[in-house]
């Protein structure tokens, strides 16, 4: 009979839901998908924030245009922040230039009567070299140039000793004909041939640039930064040459990006020439992910970087040519033996008007009158910027015409694919080696700053670290000025609880959504503990509180807890709709934000509302999440201290290793979750550090032995740091780990006991 009544209640729920809000709230109306509304709102918010960031950048600058010296001093803080954004943080090695030779062939690649072409290599960072071609004039060099090709052009193509680049676009060769000494570095290309691990037989369709980007981003480095370092190492060498003429950088496409970024950092670069790159960056999220720079658009558009590359009333000039950027339609299509999952991203959509507008914004902002030049051409540096930027500019153009001959090919330095493989492998090895130094970095930046002499001292020492985690890693939204505006409606009712659908406002664009389970039998004035139960990737609140069945993975743990007498709230988190939410992360990152930025703010609002309910105990609100919800269980309670405890299920890991290692099939290096990477997390906050921010509140890990999200050995390794820290702080009884025979599921045994004990709620008899 009781079961029959329950079925009747479920059958009649749609009628009841039309008229029954939770007391004290408005009736929720509408049948739309509120999860879709949420992600739509995040996109809308980020679109507005991107536009606003461009207007607000001036607040981060204090530019003094009175003299070159005053200018460079005034923009030094901006320059240094930009340097860190792109990961140019490692000291370069002393520079030497080695001409590559073998026992059978000399390093000479080609020659004309005016210059010779050599295969060269120069050191950059420990274990990382740059490689390319050096064009050495027969007489004294009139200038030095680093000529940077697009990522898919080889140095040989830019010099004209290998086919593939139109003659008019071979700007390295044409500069040599002008009497320049020219150094042409190799860039990491957009192929996917080496993207994977032969040791475990796992390969992906990620372009080489994305494959390196992923692991480097997590370690506070960047594929862009590595290549800027190679250019600056070339500048180191060129400025020490005996004749020491001025150094210029010339770049097209991806090479234009590297040229601009290099000149923005290094004032030794006298002249900067960029083609096929400058644009308004408000649609950076549409470009390939290896151009993603965390926090970039808050402070820097291309106009601001052009400003850093030049200086008012000085010899430094910035020159932009409009040319079509390389056409990139996306990553390589997955082929046999390779997984998909590369991030979407294209190039070739920039129009001339936006390029001209960005350059004009630079000129108006800086008033570098007469010191900058833009030309309109059909290809990269078609006329080699022939306006006479110096006394003998016209003479050089004449000489070029006289010297323009095809270089006689002697040989090609090994297969360019071999050189590409070396460059790729060195960048990968360098980044993987950073895993070994990361614990020392975290010891210095985190653990050494915690004070465990007392709980009060611990809490005090945590606050600067918590603030840094929130603002520098997660990203922080402005305080919401919108009212909560709670709307609810009854979804269903069982003998043990009622379920309400809930919508709150985060701000004018973004909502919070979830399901509230209210146990029956709450006495007047009684305040119950709350468990916030979180779904995983592509999940829904109904997955964790389905009254009809124990859902896969979740075992309807929210329902089970409500039946035990806990108030339960199951939020909708925004990691849903596949690439649609991931592209929101792409929009967020250049603003210094992440997906968790919104989740933190949403949970703050949810807590603001929960504590207003007269049956909720504000001091006993716990968090329990599985999978992606377990990722949230590490980050959100680290910041939101109103959660009184946290349980991480099916996710706890040596998180940095899981993200970037190449020796385990479950690494995110081989999957489609390109949004997982958080800039510089490896040197700042692993999971043990996040757990230390949750302390002294109780913290628990739930781990199935056969759960493919991790390996027991690595989970235990990272958790050992947590257990030690809690013990040293005198609160060893507040943390536990439960291993069980099973997979990626909520077991709900030790964790339920943990909740009953630490929330002071009697267990069911």
C-alpha cells in the first residue's frame, strides 16, 4: 500500500508542480532546459566582459611618453606581467652558435655570390636548443634579422632552397640580398605526427603546438614562450657579434605572433616587422588553442603589444603589413591509430578592416608619429617594407634587385622532419622535466608559508594562499549586485522527502539551478545538516537524486542521504554540452577566468540562499562530489569556507601528473578535455595543497581500486601528504581515505559514516 501511494504521488507530481513552490519563494515557471540557460548565460557574460576588458585596459597602464627612457620605465611592470603570461620565466643558457656538420657533409646548405646559407643550432634552455638556417653575407652585415616563418613553413622554404613558399614571400632570402645577416628559426608545426607516446602506443590528432601547449600551460610555460625564448637567444648571439649591427625581427603568421611577442619583451630589438598576424583579439577563443594566453585580454590587445615593441621618439620602430593570415581550418582529422580530442580552432577569418583598426588604435594611443609604418600588400612583406626607414633604405632596395638570384642548392641539412622531431621532443622533455622541480616550487610558494602551531595560526596563514588560489588560478568574478530571486516548484514527493526544482540569479546573465530535497518530519525550529551532492561531467542534478532508481555511477546518493534525514541540494554545474561549455572556458581564460570562476560564485550564491531556509543549519553544510564533481570538491571548498567539510569521490589524484604525463593511458594529454589545464597550477597548487586549504575542516577521499581516473599508487602518494599535514596540525582524526573494490562510483559506506560523524547527525539504525 505504501509503495502504491508513492507511485500515485509521482504520477500526480506534474499537476502539483504547477502550484507548489517552496514556502518563501516565487513559483518557478517555464519548461526550458535551465542547464542550457546557464551555459548560454556564461557565454553571454564572457562576451560582454571581453568587450569591457578592451575598454578597461588603460587602467592597468601608466604610460609616460615624454622620452624613450621614461616610456620603458613606465611600462616595465606591464612588460614583466606579459613575460610571465607567456611563460618566459627561465634563465637562458649562455649563447653559442654551432654550425651543424656531419662526417660526410659540411654545414653549408646553399650559396650565392652574395651570401652563404648554413644549418645552425643554438642553446636556449637546459636540454632545449633552437635550430634553423643562418644566411651570412659575404661582406659586412648592414643589419641583423631574425626572420620567423609561419609554423608550417620550413626555414629552407623561407630561404628558397626548398619549394613550397612563393618567391615573393621568401623574405629571409630577400633580406639576405639586402645585405642582412639573417637567422631563420624552426617553429613547432601544426602536424600531429609526433603527438603522443610511443612508449605506451597512444597517439592523438592534436597539432604538435597543442600537444606542447597542454603540458606547458599546466607548468606555467607556453609553446609561445618557448619560441620567444629561442628568438631572444638568437638576439643574445646577434647582439654579441663582432660587427654588432642593429637587430630586427620579421615574422609572418605564427612567426608574426612570435616576432611581436619577442619585441614586446626585449628592447634590444630595434625594428619589428609583422605580417599576417595583427588583429583585434576579442575572438581569440576561435583561434587554435595554442594561442590561448591566460589573462592576456585584461591587459593586452595587439595594439598594446605593438606599443611595447616600440618607443616614442626613439630608434625603435614597429611596422605592420596587412596580408592574409595562414588558412587553418582546424586540427588534423583523426586517423587510424589516433584518438581525436584536439581542440577546435581556425585561422584565416581576420578581415583587413579589423587589422587596420587595431593598428590605428596603437598609433592613436601612443602618438608614435612617424615611427610606425603600415603597408598593404598581397603577401608577406612583398616590398620588404621599402619605405626608407633609414638613410640607405632606397639603396638597399636597389641592391636587392641587383642581387636577386636563385641560391644554388648544395644540400638540405638532413630531413626537415628530423629537425622538427628534435625540436618537438626537446620541448616535450623540457616540460616533462618540470614535473620533478614542481614539488620544490610548491614547497616554497605554499607549504613553507603555512603555520600549524595552532588552528588560529593555520587559518590566518591560509588566507593569503586562498586569495592567491582564487584570484590567480581560478579567477574571481566581481561581487554580484543582483538579488537572489529564488524561484522553486515541487517536482515530486515521497514519504521521506519532497523534491523542489530551484533557480537563483547569479548576475544578470548567469543563473544557478538545482534540486532541493527536504526531508519530511522536520520539527518547528529544527535545523538540519545539508549535503550538497554534485554530479560529474555532462551530468544533471536528477542523476544524484532519482527516486526511481540508483543511477549509474551515482547510486542516487542524494536520495539515499535525504532518506537518512539530511537536507540535500544537488546543483547543476556548467560542465555540460561538450565543446559548447569548453569554448566558454576558451573565452574565460584570456580574461584570467576559468570554468571554476563561475562555479565558485554559483556555490556562494547557493549557500547565501540555503542559510536563509529556517530548517537549515548554516554551520553544517557539507560538499560531496563524484568525478568532475570531485574536481569541484577540491577547488570550491578550498575557497568557499562556509562548506564545513568536503568529500572528493572518483577524482583525487596526483593531479599535475595526471594532466601532463605521457606514460599512462588515462592522462588528459590524450583526451578531449582540453579545458582541464589551469595555468601554472603545477608550481602552485596540487591536490594536497588544495586539501590543506580545506583544513582544518574535515576532508575525505573515496576511491575505487579499479577506477580508471587514476592509479591507487598515485592517489595514495598524494593523499599521504594530506594525512601528514592534518596530523601535524593536530587534527588527524578529521581526514580519511576509503579504498573499496569497485570502479568509478559512489560507494557510500565510509563516506556516509564520515558525514554522520562530522555533521553530528545520527546514523540510521
